[in-house]
C-alpha cells in the first residue's frame, strides 16, 4: 500500500482480490495498463511488454495509489509510451456537459439508480484537449466505440473497471456504454454500486474473480 510511483516503472496492480493487472507509469500520475492479468505475481517477472497489447491510458486520483495493492515489477519498460500517449486521440465532453441520473436494470430486482453520471455531447480531442471533431452519438458511433473517454480513475471504480476488462478481454467503459444508450450487462452491477457508493469498501474488496 502507498507505493511511490516513478516514471517508467512497472507495476502489478490488484483489481479484484487476487487478480493483478500489468501497468507502466509514464509520468505525471498517468499509467498505461496492458491487457495482461494474472493471479500469479511471479509470472509478471518473466514477460516482455512489447508482446502485450495496451489496454488503456488512465490518470488515477491520488487515493488510488494510496489504497490499491501495488507491487513493483523488475522488468524492462517501453521507453516510447509517453510519445504514443501524446499522439493518441480520445473522447471528451463538450463544455455544456452536465450531471444526469440514470436507472439501470429497470423493472427487475436489480434495479439501481445512479445519481451522478457525466452526460452530454462528445468530441474527439488531442492530448491538449483541442477539438479534432465534434461527434454525434448515432452517426459517429464507431468513433465513440473505438476511442477512450478521458476520465480520471477513482479508487474502487477503476479497480472494478479493470476487472471487467479482464472478464471481457478488452477495455470496458461502463459509463460510456450508459451515456450512449447501450444495454448494460448484469456484470456491470458491482461497478455501478461502487460508483454510486451503494456498497461498502470491505464488501467489494472481498469479492472473488
């Protein structure tokens, strides 16, 4: 706990109990997560990053680093990751974005109200947040599906989001799926319980994979 995160260092970060994801720091608090998960920490010490796909780039809040189980891994970093990050376009909300209440699993015993989700029109931006293209949620669905939404990673929320990435084998953004009107799988329920603070920390931390 409370690992000091240094640029170009590699880490195994616990998602759900006993499941770790591979990440590299690129400085300024930003982590590059790889699509590599394991329950066996020793496996992380024998891999080469160049053989694994990047899952996402995320800047977690400080409490994520303080409270998550983070283990330093002694393998060679990829030195061009920050340059790749600066070249990558991503999604951002327009300035008119607002907080909206959503209800999921409506009419079922799992019905859940999520009180505060950022919603509004999206745009494609560069790393300076300069607009590349204003997006329509219907006409530009493919662009929205294939680009990451620029959001901070919260403790608990990000841990569970990474677990969902493991489960689905790809990067998962439950909030993006919500705001563009996709059907929300039952597997997302714990994520939204964490986000809406309707589950105790000690409860979700004990959940198995």
